[in-house]
């Protein structure tokens, strides 16, 4: 009985603690939501712009020249990525440091026989890659926080709907059994007393 009461107290404290954690997670979701939506819109706009410029450049230059310039440009740009993780409200939050190092300041192509959209495409691509990193980081944060929310909410429901009611029911049953035993003992003692009184 005492053990069950201790378990019930612990379960109730656990439920309250998880509710507090859930409130923190909801606060984090609200804090990051506007930033996430804003960066998602920027990402989508840059993606559209990149695809338009890519299509225009490809149409003007043709497949062979486009692939050749693409291969030459790869040599010029060196991406540098460093990923660190920090723990916040039980979730791993990524911190991505991204830098695109340009080896040569001059373009890897001549202006002759190249599309006039190519310079625009390279400028947009640099912005697009930067935005991919920012958006990926925010999306990962939102996914991790959402997963934590779901996991904690499931635990709270488990405690509230299954564990705590079962413990309360077990305590109630034990109390009823003890009370029944007490009544039976009282009746037995009373009958014994009555018998002794009659004999005397």
C-alpha cells in the first residue's frame, strides 16, 4: 500500500514535470515559427529564381558548354561546412557554419560564347546555397522540437490515462480489502465477546 502511494506520488510529480517541459517546447515552437516561415518563403523564392536563371542559361548555351563551365566553376569554389550540436530542452539543435571560399576572383569562363544569364545565375546560386543552410538548420530545429513535443505528450497521456488511474484503482481496491478485513475482525471480536459474556 505504501509502495503504491509512493509510486502514485512519483507518477503525479512526473506528469507535472512533463507538463512544464511541454510548455517550454510550445514556447520554443512559437519563438521559431515566424523565423521558419519567413526563411521558407525566402528559400522558395530563391529556388524559383535559380531554376529560371538555370533554364535561361541552359537554353542559351546548350548542354555541352553548360556542363564544361559548371565543371570549371566547381574548381573555383570550395565550400566549408562545420556542424556543431547543442542540447536545448531535450532536443539536439544543429549549428551550421557555412562559408563558400572563392579561389579565384575572376570567373572560370570567358565572356565570349557564354550566356549573359550566367553571371546572374552564379550570384543567385551563392545566395541560394546560403539560404539552403539557414533553412535546413531551422527545419531541423522545428522537426526536433516537434518530435520532442510528440514524445512528451505521449508520455503525459500514458501517465494521465493509464498509469495514474491504474495506481489509484489498485490503492482503492487494497483500501476496500483492508476495510472489509477490519469489519470482519470487528464482527468476530464482538461475537467472541458476546459468547464470553453469555458464559459468564
